[in-house]
C-alpha cells in the first residue's frame, strides 16, 4: 500500500482517521491488546492497517524479548565463547 499523493490531496485525507494514528499510542499503554480490540471493532481501512502494524510490532518485540531472556538464562556467553 503506497500513497503517491501529497498530504493536501482530499482523497488521501478522507482515507485517514484519527484512530489510525492514535492506535500506536494505545499500543504503548496496553501492549497488543488495545490495538487488537480496535482492529476488531473498526471498519476504517486506515485504522485497521495501522492496528495490524502495531500488533505485528508488539508481538515481534515480545518474541524477541523471550528469546533474549532464554539466551540470558541459558548462559549464551558460555555457548558462544
């Protein structure tokens, strides 16, 4: 999904919503649960796309954090040296 129009394009501003922007802030305070709920109840495509991006980011960070913790407790420095 690429936007080639400028920000002043009326069609582009009609596609955007404040929910699509605020979903990222909601993700900071609620993790992936807030954007997941907003994704489920929203019918605006811009909001749903941004909620999907936020969910993906939070799940990726959570998985990487779990991997890092496991490696830390297993003594990754002993394995690599």
